[in-house]
C-alpha cells in the first residue's frame, strides 16, 4: 500500500466523481482508476460503488476511510513533531 493510493482514495471519496478528482489531482482519469483498482485488489474488497459518472463509498470503503484519514493525521503529527 502506498501513500499515493491513500491520497487518491481519500480525494475520490470526498469528491465522489472520477473526472473531477483526476483534474484536481492533476492526473489522468485512467491513472486514477488504475491506482484505485490496485488498492482495491490489495485490500481484496471494492472500495467504491460506481453509479454512472458518480461513485459512492462501499461499506468497505466507509470502514477503510477512517483508517486512511488517521494515517495522514499521524504523519502530519509526526512532521510537526520534527
């Protein structure tokens, strides 16, 4: 699992739109989708439910989001401590 995957996941979870998320992250839509698919494969569960152009978090995604947010918060706390 990579921090980039977590960053993409959290941004996509917040915006719930692949194209808008890709634009905001300055990456291509296929790159974003591939990164999310890789994370889902690693976790062994779908993190999103696709609904046309929009997506919503799956129950697995809802559960995982809290841990991803905590990871970034811990890293930020560590950065400030240094």
